[in-house]
């Protein structure tokens, strides 16, 4: 065999190897439905006399820090809804909802994130203590969604502690279906976010007066 024939044969073999390497022997991934929380319509912020609130990404225990939709069975066993995910990790999802809620409430507070580079008047720290669907009536019945958030407000001036509050919201899903469970998560999360926004506004107004 001449040198050119040998090279041609080698290239054909390499091409065949490349094609075969693209064929996956792993099973195809199962389809996943992705869900988000709805947010209130934000209002335009204008003017200069705003109290700036830096809203940190909520802290969450390991089981609630990902994008899986958490459920509780047997009173304490943590599991996740099969084939469903949040559009982003639950703490960031909740942070965005809280920020949008502040924007919509028009309480004289302007919410920011840490990476916005804006000097804040207060820092709002939130812990996600509960963010799950609880099957308290058996696995065939509609679960109750529990959202429990621990909020702490710190004034940046002198790093003064301005208050703390635990907010709890519970909403029963209308059915034992993923869409109904997500709708109940949405309602419970919005109720908790509104309560945190209103409490923060009352604390900052009291501190500034």
C-alpha cells in the first residue's frame, strides 16, 4: 500500500471513530416541567427620597437550596416531585419574588441586590425554614404548602439591629397534581413576601422617625 493510500485509510477510520463517539449509550433524560412563581406587577420607582433595602439571597437548608420542588411524607421524610423543577434554585426564586413585591408595594423602599453596587440603608436577611408541600392527609390527598421565612433587618449605619420577624403562610393545594401544588406554592409565597415587605416598611419608618 502506498503512503497516500495508507493516510486515506487512516482518515476514514478516524472519521468513523468520531461519528461513533457521538452516539450516547446512556438512556435519554426524562422530560422535566419547569415552573416559576408569579410576581406582582412592579411600579416605576422615581425620585430621590428612597430608603434602600439590600435583600440578600435567602439562606436555606441543603434540602431546600436546589431547584427541586420539595415535599414531606410520613411527617419528616423529605422528597421531591418527580419530573418537575423550579426555573432557578428556590432561594433565588424567592429573592426575586421579595424584590418584586417591594417594588409593587410602593412603601418608600427601593430594593437592591448585593451585586447592584448601591449603598443600602438597611440589609434584609432571610432564612428559608420551610418551603415544601406537606402530605398531612396521606399521599393521595392534596398537600398543604408551608412557607416559613425568618427575617432580620440590620441598619447599615452603625450596623444596628432593627428587628426580626418570622412569617408563616400555609395554603392547601386544590388537588394532588403538580400544577395545583405549584399554584399553592405561588399563593403562599406571595402572601409571605407581602408580609415581609409591609413589616420591613413599618420597621424602617419607625426607626427613621
